[in-house]
C-alpha cells in the first residue's frame, strides 16, 4: 500500500474545509463541537501535526471556540495586575493598622500608669472624693 503525502498547501486547505464542515454540522466523522482533535479526526491527521505544523489553523480553531490564546493571556494578565494592586493596597492598610495599634498600645500604657498613680494618691488620704453634681 503506497500512500502519497499531501503538500502543505493541500493539507491546509483540507484542514480549513474540515473546520467549515464541523462548524456547519456536515462533518464526515459526526463531530458536533469544533476542536483541534475533531478537525484532526475529520482530516485523518494527528492533533500534534496541527499544533506543530499548522499553528495558524490551531489558532483559528481556538478563536472560533472563543479561547483565543492572546485574549486569554491578556485577560489573565489584567486580572493579575488588579490582584497585585489590591494586594499592595491591603499591605499598606495592614501597615497603617499596625502603626495605629502600636500608638494605641503606647497610649494605653501611659493611661494605665496615670490611673495607678491616681489610685495610689487616693489611698494616701490627701485626696478628697467629690460626688459629681447632676444638673437637670
């Protein structure tokens, strides 16, 4: 059995025709969904051949499926940028809160020391306790 190989232009034409047949529901293999594997089966070649020797065909299939490599990459890149910015803002917010906690801790220590000093003076008897007047 002697099989002759098709030249690249004829093979590419067959691949493009297979894409059209699958898209319009007229596939010889019964494929319903467009994919690289379905186009490979339709034309009798391997998916690896399409990936390795016909990257334009593979990209066209991805575009038809809405899974364009560039648009997916750009969307992921944009999402990464947004997450990095959110992370930067959260780190800044965390740093601000740590500074605020340190300031409040210091203030609390000062107030506790003052409170202790006032309690000790109250115990010495030199301080008179005055009831607050309530004005109605």
